[in-house]
C-alpha cells in the first residue's frame, strides 16, 4: 500500500505556488497516495484547478477559511489529519504553515515538511518572524525554492542550515519554439511591432507602474513598441489610469487573466518582469523556456534565473530610466534578442527541469520516511 502524503495550502488564485503544486503533485502519485487540502475563502471557486488535480489522481479536500485566524478551518484540518494519519504532511505559504504544522503536531504526525516560497516583506515583521520561528521548530525538513529564499529563511526565521534544501521550481518540456501571431492579431498589432509583455498579478510587488513609466519613455522614441499586460489584481484600475494619462492607449493592452500562457508568450519579442522582490519568478522561467529574452530587476532570486548579459538584462528596481534603456536596447537588436532567448532556453534545460524538481522532492520524502521508520522501530 502506498504511503499517504497530504499537502496543505491556502488558494486565492492560480499563481506561482498553485502552478507549482499542479505540476508537482501528479508526479508523486506513482509513489504515494497524495491529497491536497485547499483552504478556500467562502464562495471562492477553483473548479478547473481542482478538477485537473483530481484527473491526475490527486485527492482534493476543500476547507473553508473565513478569516486569517479561523478555528473552524483549523478543526477541519485537524480532523482530517487525525482521521487519515498521513505518513507526511507538506505545508505551503503562511496559512498552510500556521494551520498545517500546528494541526500535524497535535495529531502526532512526525514527518512535517514546509516549502518556503517567498521572501515577502511581511515576513520580516517581528510578530510574524517569531511565529515562523516557532513553527519551524516543528519541521523535520524544509524546502526553499531558491538559494535567496533559503538564505532568507536561515537568517530571518532561524531555521538550521542543515534542515533546509533548495529545490528550484521546474518546468516540463515546453512546446516547440514558435512565434505564434494569434494573440498579436487578436490585439490588432501590426506585423512590424516589437511586442513586450508581462504575465503577473497586478499588485505593487510586480513593479508594473515602473514598467509603464519606462515604456512611455521608450515608446516616445519608437512608436512601433507594444506592451501586453496579462493578469488581474487590485491595481488594474490605477494602472489603466496611468496608461490613459500618458496617452499610451494605442500601444498597451490589458488582457486580464489568461489560461493560454503559452500563446501569450509565443506572441512576445521581449518578456519584462520588474518585480520589487521575488522568491523565484516562475513567469520568468516560463518565458525562458519559451525562448524569450528577459528584462528583469536585480532583486531577490531573479539573478539565479536571469544572467545579465547572457539570458537578458537586469536593472535596479523602481528605476524607469534604466528599464527604458534596456527596453530600447533589446527592441533595436533582433540578433541580441535571439541570442538571449536561446541562452535562456538552454539554461532552463540545464538547471530548472520538471524531472529534476520531482526527483529531488521524492528523495527528500524517502529520506524523511526512512528515518522516521527507524525512529519508531
């Protein structure tokens, strides 16, 4: 009989962590019985996501979470763990850690793993730091999605260095490289346009207001430039106002949430990602796998993906002038774009594969469960 593993996370949208789990968990079902406990806010529907998990052999258990501290949600998770007694619990993000690690401790489950997905600024706030340090004491191991996050977790949340391992997000082999014009045609862009794009939540962290400032400068020099902004978020109305104020309406398109990321990427000449901080940057990796040159900020884990002058250009955060110069440089040089794109795709194939991510995760699980077997013998 396969050993049972439960992943626990809160879901508010289909972003980096959710995509990662959708990629990882189905690959574990050949070795383990896999369940994901999804904490969802009242009325939230992620039917397509859950159906894809179920179709891949992953059991999905929804748990309604009504507020950040919801004792009813906690009791639901605790009952689930007591009833199923999984061999291992794997938690993700702040709510998954708080509820999952605590419930596993009370339920007497020894093998508890947490993946550290980010270096969000709120994690430096003293009460949150103290909370995470206490939770981390209950872990048998932790996974960091980048060396940056690993170092952050060791230095800020004081997890022992020997207890945390870097396992990068990985992507499965992409479709053959293509320059699909379908999305460009849908948006009415001319064949000679140079199309930039970002795929991200429309929140402050992603630096999209800086991108619009930079794009306005570059567009003033080259009116063939176009910009695609794919994603939803609280800042969309404010960002649309910036576009109108700068009279960029003919050149900028907001697409909202798209589930055809591959088609959007295929339509781009340049991928731009000016985040203020980033635990990993899965959208960047998707762009690299698609053979696109990347302009991004030199912050957090991004330099682990994007090599300045090799796979793209790195610029300081919140610096529209330097970002604009990078846009101008790449938009004028087709050969440079092609070289950076080819180098980025090769770097993905060497360091950030889906198979490597799955194999490393399985090895960690096997080691923990083997140690637990001897501990309880």
